[in-house]
C-alpha cells in the first residue's frame, strides 16, 4: 500500500478533511507546548524550550489527536491536554537520553548537555517531567495511573538497555523488552489517551492501546534495519552507527543466533568492538548480505499486520485508513 503524509503531518493521512482537522488541532497543541515550557526564569524557560523548539515529528501528540477521532468528542480540551502530556514526557526523556549517550546533536541542534552541561540537561528533563505530571493531574486519577505505569516502563526500559541479559536469558527477548519499554509504552499511551478522552468505547480504547505499542516497537525495529541497510544519503546519518557503538539491535541479534559455519567471520566481528573503520566496514557488508536482514524485515512486517488486525474493531473510514497506513509505512520503510 502506497501512502503519503498530508503536508505538515507526520502520519500518512490522505483524507483532506481529516488532515485539515488534525493540522488545526496540532497548531493548538504547538501553542500549548510552548507555554508549558516556560518556567519562572528566562534561564529555565530557554533550557526547557531548547529541544521543543528544535522541532521533531510530533508523532505522539498527533497519534493522540488521530485516536480521538474514533470517539464522539475528538475536539475535547482533554484531548489537547493529553497530547501535551505525551510530548512533554517524550521530550523530557530525550534530555536524559542525550546525557546517557553523551550526544552532541539532537534534531540538528546542540543538545542541552552540549550547550550547557549534564546537570542542566538532567534537571531540565526533570522540569518537563514535572510539567507533564501537572497536566496529567488535570485529566483525573485514571490518567495519573496510566502515566505512572508508562513512566515506570519507560525508565525501566532505559535501565535495561544499559545491562546485558541475565546468563542463559534470551538476548532477543531482552532487547524487545527494552524497546517495548523505551518506545512502545509511550506510543501505546498516546493512542490510549486519544481514544479515552475522545469518547471512544472501552473496546476501542484497549484495541488502540495495543495497536500503539505494537506499531511503536515495530517503528524502532525498522530503525534498526535502516541503520544497517541504508546509505547515509538516504537515512541522513552514518550507516552502522549502532553497530559501531556495540548496540545489539534486531538484525544483529538474529545474525548471532546463526549456527552456520559460514557465518564464523561475521560472528567473530560482532563479538568485538568495531571502532576500527576497516573492521566496521567488513562487518557492515557481511551483515547487509546476511539472511538475518530479511528475517528482521519479515518480523517487522508481521508486527505491522498484527497491529492492523486490531483495527477491525473500528468502522471502515478515514481514521481507520490512516491508522492502517501508518502500520504499512512502518513495514515498508524497512524494505
């Protein structure tokens, strides 16, 4: 299925009326986000607005708005508030991620830790988490509970990413748990909040929450594939970055499960630090030609199909089409 995003929207929305409504509501959310980044001093406001002003796809708040269209009050004020909650949470986590990764750039701009220092970056992330919590309280006790569980899973995923699987544990299962926590949990909550505050039925709320988690995980997994398969001109970043940094992503883990003697050299390389350019290039070439790449693509496509099956709870129409299209985009981008 071939789709294209409406101008200004990160999701593939082809229905003109739906795209217009989402664009109008996203403009409201952008204005609200700018206000929520203001602190009591100019210094705090500048640091808090730094990454928000750098842009980004705003996929999570847009998913809130799209999911709200499955209910009878998609324009409710609570929907806009929920959209701000998930984006503030996401951006706050980026401040902490950049410190952990010692990153210098984010969205084409200096990271907060590069522009100021780690202390400012960490505390600014905390400030935005606090703003997100304040807004969540306005949405009621159930929203607070959902946000607390989401935040717990997000942080636990970040922690698990820093440790190896337990001895004898399944390395792939460990990695999928990391991705589900770090990425899937907040995208699931985005879809849940949208349907919930948009007035959808409990059946739809649950289906969209599960859909969001699956698509969120699949989106990260497709990034894993692109990191290896894409040239820098296509992806906008250096190929094999995860490989060089020793991050065992989906294709790597699937390749490491091989028992074929012909893979001995690749397995040897994957078991070493690939900081040397020549060794890194050799590993990248072998991995690109390995059956694990197709195996990883098939896995992502299977997850996209599983996500789309959950949408059968919705009546056919532009909203369901847009949600199905996004699952297709996730699968196709890794091809």
